[in-house]
C-alpha cells in the first residue's frame, strides 16, 4: 500500500464530508491522508512529507493553478461535455491551447461517463479521452476497472 495524500486546493472543502469534524486540517480515511483546507504554501509542505502518491484536486483549472498542474507526473482533467456544461469544457481546452499544451500525451481527459470517442478534436488538437463510470464509493474498486485505472495512471 502506498503512503497517499489527497490535497484539496480548490476551496470547496467538499472532501470534509468524509471527516468527523469540519475544522480538521488533516484527517485520515481508508489509509489516505486528506488535506481539505490546502493552499499553495500547504502544498509545498505536503510534498516535503515524502508521500509516495499525492493527489491534488485543483478544482476548475485557471491560469493561477495551471503551472502547478503541469508539474504533476500524471495530469488528468476531469470533464463533462454535456450541453449545459460545454462552456466550462471549452474554457479548459482554451486554457490548454493558450498555454501551448497541445501534446496529446501532456493531459488526459477523464469523463464521468463512458464515451465512444477515443479523442476529442478541438481546433486541430487532439486530447486522449478516457471514459470512467460513476462510482458510488470510489474506495471500492473491482477488477473490471483495473484496465481503465492503468490507462489513466500512466505517467505523462
């Protein structure tokens, strides 16, 4: 088992729903250390704690968080292309394009639903797409997901 940290840098504090109290700076759930109130300076401290895996939830990527996102070994943008949320998806793609992140191996796009497409074409750039089913409990993974997990966890 890897020593793992989950860092919520997005300010929503949604991960606190797994905690027993709302004011914890760090709590452990299912052998993962969660940091629900993280800020950029906290991230530096956490990275120096020698975790084997650090999962960073940037929330909605923006120019302020993109640089740190691009420093990650595995970069996954979790998106939706539903009609009512297409604007958010397009803003992420435009952020990548405006920062010359056009290599299809730089970023994987993970969708909450299984798509038939293998790539998303957006203004002459192609980004790999990985479909992922809804998981009621993401801590309970069955063997049918191992191939998908291998695919999304490949280092860029």
